[in-house]
C-alpha cells in the first residue's frame, strides 16, 4: 500500500525509457510507446527542429521580430501535442511554436505574433489551441476554466497547459493548480524545465526538490520525466492525460530539459552561463537518441528518413514562402476587434486615422 | 404585481436569479457567494435554487477567479464573478488588463469573453482601509472593457441583466452605500441599456454630471439649489464606458455650465476625462470652465475622516456658485 502522500510525489528519478545513447530501459510504471508512435514522433521531431532553425534564420533575415526557440526541447513540444485527442485543448506560451504546429495549426498563422502583423494569428477554436500567452503563467487559470466548462457540459475534454520553470514562481501557477485540484478539473500542467528563465537559473527560482514536488501542496499528483526522451514523455504525459480524462483531476508533469540556445535571438547567454555548461546537453539531444534507438531496433528505414526529411523541407519552404513577403496590414483593423459593437469614441478615432491616411495619400 | 419596494441589493439578486433562469450558461462564483450569499448578500439563495454547479465558492484568490472565468467564457459559459471589495480586485488586475480586456482584440475577434466582474465599490459606509476604493478609473482607462455603475435600484437590475447578456466583458461597479436604500420599482419596465446616460432632473442653469454613488448626492444638491432659485440638470452616466457624449454634451450645451461629481480622486481620473471631453466638444456653449467636485488625491481615509473626502451637497453647491454667474 502506498500512502496518499506517496501517490502525489513524483518518481525518485525522472522517468526515462530511452537514454542518451539510445538504449532502452524498463520502467515499472511506464511502458514504451508503440513503434508507430515513436516513428511518427521521430518525423515530428525532425520537422520541429527544422521549424526552430528556419524561424531563427528568418529572424536574422529580418522576417520575424523575435523567435524564442525550443531548439533542444522538441521532444517536449512534440509529446505535448501527440498525447492529445482532437477535442482536447492546448494552452501554449511564446516558446511553444513547434507544439502548436504539431497540433495542426498553420505555421504562418502561428508565427503572426512573432512576425508582428497581429497578436494571435490563428483561430483558437479551429484546433482548440489558445492564443500563445506571454504574461507568464496567466494562461494556466484559463486552462482550468476551459476544463471546468467542459466538465459542466459533460464533455470528456482534457486541457494541456504549458509553462516554463520560471513561470512556476508566479502566483498564477499556484492559483491554477489549487483551483484545478479543488474543482477536479481535467488539466495536465506540463512544465518544461529548461533550466533558465532568461538569465536566471532554476536554483534561484526555487529550492523545492523538484518542480513536480510542488503538486503535493495542492493535492495534485506530480511526475517528472527526462525532457529529451520522447518515449518517456509520451508515456508520462499519455498517462497523465488518461488520468485527467478518467476524472482523477489535474496532473502536474515536469520535463527536465535544457535551453541550449539563448532565451531569444535578442539575448546574450554568454553573460550568465559558460559554454561548457551547455556541452553535455548537446549529447542528450532528443533527436540523436531517438534516432539511435530506432536504428538499433531496425525501425529507421530509408522510407521513414525520407518521410521526415520531406516533412522538414516542406515546412521550411512554407515558412520561407509565407514569411518572406512583407505582410499586409490594415490600420482600420486597429479599431475593429475591441468590442462586438465599436464605441462611438472608437468609431471617431477610426475616422480620424482614415482621414489622416487619405490626406497623406493626396 | 410588478411594482415593488426593494433595495439595490435585492434588485441585483433578482437580476442574477432571472439571468440564471433565462440562460443555463450563466454561472456565479467568487468568495463567500455560496452558502453565505456573499458578504453583501447579493447572491443570497442562488446556490440553494440553482445548485453548486451554477453558484459556487472558489478558493480565495482573485486572479484565479478571474482567470478561471476567462476560460469558462472561452468554452461557452457566461460567468459572473464577484470581487468581494473594490480593493480586493487588485490581485486580478493583470488578468483583467492583459487578458479580459484584450482577448477579443488579440484574437481578431475570434474569442469573445461574455463575462461580468461584479465589484462592490466606493465609500460612504464607514469601512476601514481597503474597503472603499473607487477603482473605476483603472478599468475605464483600459481599452476593451465596458464599465458600468448603476445609481438606482431599477438601473441596478436592468444594467446587470444587460451586462450579463453583453457580448463583451463588463466591469460592474456596485456602489456599496446604495445597496440598502429601498425604492419603489417596476422591474418589467423597459429601460435604456449599456452606453446610454439619462437625465435624472432637468434644469436650465447648470448641469451636474455624476455616476454611481455620486448621483443621489447630485440630486440632493440640485434640490437644494432649486430652493435657492437655481435650476440644475443632473445627468447620470450609468456607463462610464461606452461614454455617452451625446447626452452629456446636449445637457451642457443647453445649460452652458457644468460640474462633474465623482468620489474617486480627481487626478488622472474619469472626472478629468469628462471635463476634457466636455470642454473639447462644448467650448463655445460654455459660460464658465467646467468644475469638478471629487475626492482629494489621497488614499481613501479612515471612517472618522471620510466625510471630508466625499463630495457633499455643500461642496457641489459651492462649485456651482463658482461658475462665473456674474458674467451672465
Ligand atoms: C508576468 C511576466 N513577467 C515577466 C515576463 C518577462 N519574461 C518573458 S520570458 C521570461 C522567462 C520565463 O522563463 P520560463 O518560465 O522558464 O520559460 P522559458 O522562457 O525558459 O521557456 C520572462 C522573465 C513575462 N513575460 N511575464
Ligand atoms: Mg525556462
């Protein structure tokens, strides 16, 4: 018999099914995902990496204002989407472009925010993906609301709510976990612990034994996984989603990963960390290890490799084609989305701008 | 029986009950709003009548309350939340400003948030610190919010019903000091909706512009002025956002003089906005600068001192006296 406390605490070590050399490890509580899932996941990883690197290149070419890359965190990105069913919801942050695209949202619409022709560019209801949240942790309570509404309507929706390690210090993280627990809301809180909040390492964020341990204070089961092991992540997140769907309430999952690049292209990571701190993490790369495992298991056929390369080439081309041309913006739109019916004052201000533009043209 | 003598608290309670009856997606939640019926009893009996799923207590965290309401509104509900007191709404400020107000805009109109944040507000009740703030200015300053403040029992009912039906988020400011006074009302009578000010009293000499808790004070001042031979118009804004320039400016043009009355501190406030708008639009009709009677620019004072802060009849009459009558 395990005590209630033990059920709420995470595994002693982050769950890992495939290690950095591609070697398989048995786990008493988690099973290796199906071959199909691993192969599909591999294709998504290759595609995700290409999205990250193409988007970063587009920043250098001035086509995006900024890009917070998830380079090195792609296993988390891919797993978060793969474990969801069609009707489920995803609440992403600014760093989660790859997850959003993985869920089926158009990549150009996804990057609208970072290109700067509007804020959120996709229809949140088309794939049940909330707009990317920049104010840290604020989206987590929205996730609770969406999940609670689903329960009231008798739907078996699960909500995947993402945030970073730094965001777990925000009050909203704690309020969201507590609310979700009290209302038994089917939310999976998925924290990508990449070691840094811009320049601040996790050690200055918390002295808790792990972020997954924070769940117990709210009665939320916490679990932790190797954030660069797609197999482990699919198993852990998949189980969390199943539990939430089965009515067991919210789940907290922490992924141990690493931000191998700077916070964004505008950041200079050399000011706060040494390169030799990064090096060991390069060896833990999520793609390398899955590739090693799939090869050794005889699952990496030329066909799969081609499928992955084609998907990556296609999405990179799509990004270049979609983002190279200057986007068209409509100043009139500045006023159209504030209220269902614009206030008389906004109507006046829209007319003022229209008139100003007409005079400039004349 | 459509005529009844009820308090604003009862009218608000009735509005919630009728809205919840009319629409299953209307939910009411917050701190102590369940079994207790709210510290002001505005939600009295709703849990008993509609069940725990429809009217419920939440953990004590205002940001969580508003954040959860956002998610519920995103997923088909019409949440109404209560901030227990004006100043206890501040923990939710980030949610209100960064998400409630912006969601429609940032998603190009794809996510609308039909939700109401009920906020018992303002002073005049002998409350200790943090219980008497007039915080409407913060919300009125934030594009994307609709800000409403009733001053009568009938309006409390109508405006709350309209706010709950409104397609966009409404910050609903309830003047605490008006909760208990009873008025004879007919709640079935059609009344103007959100965005429309009303003229409460007609008078040719000057216009008092007020909203929420300041309206009854303005009415009293107009009564006293009439006794001294000066006829005042009183405009009740009813909604601060959208602002009814038309009704306000028509009254000011008719009378040529105006005083704005508001409890909130005057600096960078709703009252300063009203003066600016009226001056910009009615300059040639004005016989004197528009005056203001507002709270001083100080934190809301302790109970024994609040009488010095609140706009009262005498201060309003003095401001009216100051409107350069010697020139006309
Ligand atoms: C409420 C709030 N405070 C500060 C910021 C500025 N900011 C943006 S990202 C960031 C670091 C967040 O770190 P973490 O949660 O670990 O996520 P990561 O960027 O590592 O994915 C900060 C401080 C913000 N976006 N929101
Ligand atoms: Mg981080």
